[in-house]
C-alpha cells in the first residue's frame, strides 16, 4: 500500500468546483512537518489540510506548478489517499 498526496485546487466562486489535482509527492513527511502542524492523531498527514497563505509560500518552492493557483484566488487542500 502506497500513500499518494495531492494538492486539490477548488474555485472560490460559484459551486467551489474541483479544478485540478497536483501531485505533492515532493512534500515528504519531514518537509510537511515544517510547513503544517499535524493533528495529534494524524502524524502522517492522512487527513485533508487546508493550505493557507504562509504555507502556500513555502509549498510553492517545492511544487512550482502551484504558482498558477494562488491561495487568495483558489481554495487549496492537501489530501492523501492509498493506491
């Protein structure tokens, strides 16, 4: 079983439709722990996490594709699933 992480991009207006899924495998657990404080019962970031402005600034350095979706214009969420 492998865990894959994506950043989900939703539109802010209208029905908040999912626009894009961006692979976030470059964000290792160690990197994520420097950006996002995990919930006590979720040290491996399996739950979804909303990405805020300060987190976005750091994440975009690891995932340049995210530059096209600034968090002041889109809702961004880190999500994990098993494959």
